C-alpha cells in the first residue's frame, strides 16, 4: 500500500510539472529601444492571456529581447 501511495504522489507531481511546462513559450522581438521591445513582448503576452519574464536583452545598434511566456 505504501508503494502505491508513493507512486501516486510521484505521478501527480510529474503531471503537474508537465502541464505547467507545456505552456511555457519563448519569444524574441527586435526594436530600436528597450521600451519598444518590452512593449512588443507585453502585447504578445496579453494577446495569449499570459504573463512574461524577460530572460535576455541585447543592445547592439538595435534591441533584441527574449522572454518566457507563462500562465
């Protein structure tokens, strides 16, 4: 009985992680300013009903920004 309970807990934990990770999506945008790039990311996140976390930004003549979308 203890083994079945342990396996059930492990299965629930694995399914929880899979459902959260199944939506995580990485997006990249380019703009001439940091504010412009973040606005583009925010618009895409809003369109998908998601939140975002900026994971990278590079300013080398233009701004390249990457973010993770999640619900």
